C-alpha cells in the first residue's frame, strides 16, 4: 500500500501562482527545457560520454564510469520510490493552469519525488569534482532544468527539493563503490 504524500502550504501557494500567471509560450519553453533532464536523455548523453572516454586518460575513464553508474541508478530510484509513494501532481488540480498552457504530465499520482530532480541532483553532486567555473555552470543549468518541473506543474516545489537531495545522497553513496572523489579534484595537480 503506497504512502500518501501531501503538498505543503508553500507548495500549494507556488502552484496557484504559476497556474494563474503562466502563458502558453512560457509553458512551451519549459516543456522543451525539461527534456534535457529526462532520464533517457541523461543516460544517453552519459553513455555517449562514457564511450568517448574509453580511449582517454585513466582519471577520465574513472569519472565516466562513475557518471554512468550514477545516471543509471538515478534513473532506477525514482521508479522504486514512486511505487512506494502516492502524490497527486499539481497539474491535475488546476483548470486555470490548463487554460494558460499547462500540459498534463506523467501519471497522476507520481508527483513524489521528481525523477528529473534526482538526476540533476546526482549529476550536480558529481560536478563537485570539476573546477569552480564549470561546477557553477553545471549547478546553474541543473537548477534551471529542475525548476521547469515546477513551472509545468508536473511536481510540487517540495518534490523537486527532495528529489535533488536524494540525487546528491545517491551520488555520494555511489562514490563508495566507484572510488570517484578519492583523488584530488579536477583542476588540482594531476588534472586530466
């Protein structure tokens, strides 16, 4: 029997504000951007990078191994969690939002947690090994991508926050298996 998760008062206020103030062009733009954090896209890009790194230096191969394992795990975890938790998506609770361009997303009771946010949280955590400028760029892009899930009313804001935290914790646990992060960060002496 799944556990029912209820949105918080701030979640509801944010969703109401979005449904009243969104526009079809904003929703179309968010719909396009949100695909960049989709598990299929992230796994495909990560697999491509992993294949490209097979002839690179050992640190690059190890980093690509870690990122591939992380992306695959971050794709699996949301499915497991969504079978344990039920939460109605905010887009199922608005008529005004649909009139303003909010699309219907996913399964009605699969709001918690955000799978996109788990992916982004995990990738952003792995980026902690990058030089500061690149790390900030990955995290800023990630924040932009997961915010689309809230703008599309596919998830409550808390689903995205919790998903991001799950992604970070997942990536840090995977480091124990892959050994990623056990050597000096990229940008230190011995950089790739």
